[in-house]
């Protein structure tokens, strides 16, 4: 399982860096990372995060399509409305197992909405990812997933740099 965690961690870090740099390939790499993390989360009985990986794989396809021409900007009322609809979907997914874990619940819930905002090129997605990364660090410490703990600390740092870069980078990117 450690080799799978190492592969998942490396792919996740590469994907997060690519997203920060507005590289459309982030969606391919992120989808592959989700496959590896799905194996880890099912083994750890983190069923909300396991199910979220399936969502990520589907969203990777949508993200790759949407990022063909990406306009980086701030979220509008419509985006926050859809975020508010997707976050409860994450809550239902995370709560669906009787071994419900509170951190799994929050990470899954907010990840659904953050993924939507990221696909749409909204700067605010990085603030939410920062929060998700902080909570994930605590969960992975509790689950003794040390490689993932370090990975999510690095993802938190990436989120901070992405906030700065995407604030400064209010433009349309075409591929």
C-alpha cells in the first residue's frame, strides 16, 4: 500500500502544480492520481473520499474540456449557488457509511464544490482547496498516512502560491 500511496502522492503534487500553472494536462494527471487514492481510501475505510475519487475521474474529463479556453476570474453569484448545491452532495456521499468520520465528511463535502470552481477557473477555488488541505493533513495524521500527510502539506503551500498567481493572472488561456 505504501507504493500506491507514493504514486498517488507524486501524481497529486504534479497535478496541483499543473493546475496552479494553468496547464490543461492537470486533469489527466489528477484523474490518474484519483485512481490510486481510491485504492488507499477504500483500504482505510474513508468511504466519502473513496466515492469522491470517482467524481474526480469524471470531473477530470470535464475539466480538460472546459480548460480548452479558460477565463480565470472571480466567482459570481451563479458559481457560489452551484458550489452551495454541490457541497451538500459531498455531505450525502460522505455520510452514506455507518462508519462516518467527521473529517472525511468535511473534506468530501468541500472538495465537490472546490472542484467545480477550479474547473470554471475561479480564483476562490484555491482558498477552499487550502482549507481542504489543512483538514486533510489532520485526517491523514489520524489515519497514519504519512506520505499523504506530507503531500497535503505541500498541496497547502501550492494553494497559497496558486492564490497569489491566479490573482495576478486574470486572463484567458487557450490551448
